[in-house]
C-alpha cells in the first residue's frame, strides 16, 4: 500500500496536494476529486502510471517529397494570384 499525505488546497472543496514517494524521491502533485476524498488513491495510481509510462514518440515531419509538393502547389497558387 502506498503512503501519501493529502492536503486540501485552500478555498477548494475537492482539490488536494498529494505528497508521496516515487522511485526513491519525494514528489508532489495536485488531484481533483469528482465526488469525494475516497477517490484519491485511484487518482494517485493514475498519476504514478503516467509517470512510469514510456512517452509516445511522434514524428511531425512530413516526408521531403510531400513538403516539396506542398511548396510547388503554393508557389503555383501565388503565381496565379499575381498574374490576375
């Protein structure tokens, strides 16, 4: 069982600052409960699982051929507009 402290955030009904240990280091983060404090352990699990998950790798680069095509199309459109 994970040990943690939950401190209610000032002027907030269902928001808490959580302090616990993860991989030998103390960490703190905030959680917001939907109904009541009984949700805190599950919210902590979700956050810890997020920390432990391998981040996805996204490639935002289009292939060079696609970029060249886009540039050529835009150039043709500009030339058409200039020649009107």
